[in-house]
C-alpha cells in the first residue's frame, strides 16, 4: 500500500479538502517536535558550558587546606590554628599510593589578594603562587611560550617565574619576547621562563591570566615562609575515586597534626569529582525533563491528529462503505487510514525537526562568528542520534494516532455506511 499511487493520490485529496484544518492539525505536531529540538539544543549548550568549566581542572582533583579545629584532642584545645608543613609532602607520597599528582601550594597574601610586580617602568598587581611542576597536571595549564617549572628549579631554588597572558600584556610590549627577561616581586628579581593561557572565561579567566608561578622551594626561601605549606592540590590515580584519596589524605594529615579523627571541620576541601558528578546528575534530570515536556507537547499534537482523523473517518463513512461493498478488506481500510495519519504527522514532524535544527545551528554559528562567549553556555547543538530517536518517536506516535480512527473505520458496517447521508 505504501507504494500504491492511488493511495497517495487519495491522501493528497483528503488533505486538500480542508486545507485550514490540515494545516492547523499539522502545526500541533510541528510545534511539538520543534520545541523538543530547541530545548535539546539549549540543554546541550548549557551542559557544554558547565562541563567545559569543570574540565579546565582535572575532574579527579582534590584540594585540602587548614581550618581551625572544632574538637579538643590529645591535650590540644578546640579552635586551634595549625599549618601544613614540608614533612606532610613526603608522608603523603610514601603512604598514599592512590595519589597520582601531588602539588603543595603557597600564595603571597590571602585568598584573591595580589602583590605589586615591577618590570622596568611598568607595574601591575598579580597573584603570586609557589608551586610544584605537578600543578600543571591539576590545573591543566597550556603554555604558549617557554616551559613550566621543573624539578631542577625546585632543587636549586631557582628564581624563575611562569607568567599568565595578562601579566605579559601589562608588563611587556606587544610582540616582545618575555623569555629571559626579569620581573621584580617584593624587591626580588625572577627570570621569566614561560607564558601560559587558560580556556576559562569571565572572572575565572581574568584570575588565571593574572597569575605568576614560581618554584615552591624558592617561594618559601624568598618570602620567609619557612617550611609552611598553604594547601594541597592533588589528583587520584587512574581508576581510583577522588573521594578515596580525599579521605586517606585527611586521615594522614589529622594524625600528623594531632587532630581528632572525626573533626572534619578542621579541614577545608573541594573535590572536583564530587562536583562533576553532582552536575552530571543535574543534567540527567534536565535531559529527562526536556524529553518529558517535549514528548508531552508532541503527544498533544498527535492527539489532535487522532481527533481530526476521527472526524475524517465520520465524513468518509459512505465512501468506506462503498469500498467495503466492492471487496475492500478491513486490513486495507485500516492501512489507508493509518498511512494518512503517519503521512500527516511525519511531514509536519520532519518540518519541525528541520526548523529546530536550523535554528539551533544558526544560533551556534552566530555565537562562533560573533565572538559571543558565555561562561555557562557554549556550542548549542543537536546530536544526530538524538534527532534519529526523535524521528522514530514521531513515526511511532503517528501510527498510534491513526490506530483508533483506523479501527473505527474498519468496524463500520457496509449496509449502514451506504445508507449514510452524503
């Protein structure tokens, strides 16, 4: 029946009899699939933006810093201040093999504070960090010139620095080679050995690009930090959950600094893996909601098609009776009505799908060409597999929509149908 020319001519004739009714019926299906595509594209853009923000740091990374103790322990009072020390570094490495990259860190001043950095007649306020080479694997930094801090820099306490792209822009002339040049931090000269950039956007990008990294050992020696460690950044080994590393490191540090084993408030921590999993669960819920709303809207259109087809069947009762009288089988009647319904929903749905994809792709192209950057929204797109699933749902919906009208048509008695007034 699908390849029967007469069947298709009949379908076209039926749709043309009442163009406005056919158009309004098709619009319900069109709008349902169109909104589904728009919501899926928007959801993907939001997910891409958030996951990109998370991926700019290793998703298996953990950060641990000190806070005041909240419980007395081994003769020490509650509310005690303490600091991590260099000995903690060696103990973590020896006792916790689940840690892949360990990066003890220090910073001049308090959180988000800056220090004045001078080069010749230029100056700027930047964040100064003392770091190990491993921090590059935690923060996923990208070098644009030179190299990063290495182990020899640590061993020899070299006065070298890796600067952010905005530091370079402020302290150096455009096109000037910064490598081998000197900058002055608190009266101490550091040789620039590299320049890095970040993929983050907005405030995070500004913060990252205004950063200067110097060797951890040099930092302690030059700025009188003794053997103090500000905090630890680390990543878990492959196949090891970051939460396992977090618990083991906190337990070890608690023993080292006489902190009650159950005093979790004595440590500040941030686990990228936990945050990543939370975000993924949120987006799973968002995707489920999008599909629910989209399919519900689509089904509303399909129900409209089904109702219209019931009216069409009633209008064609006499015609159906005549076809039954000349030998048409119930199966052929059912097939014809269902084919008409599937045809109507498929055409309207395909146009809605096409329009939705075009709108999403145009918006994505406009953002890329216009240089529009949003921190939590980027690259809206519709996956081909998702579009295929939507088309499959559409065809099934069309078949379901035609099922009731088709059975009603097939159950019409021939004699009663022929007697029906035209």
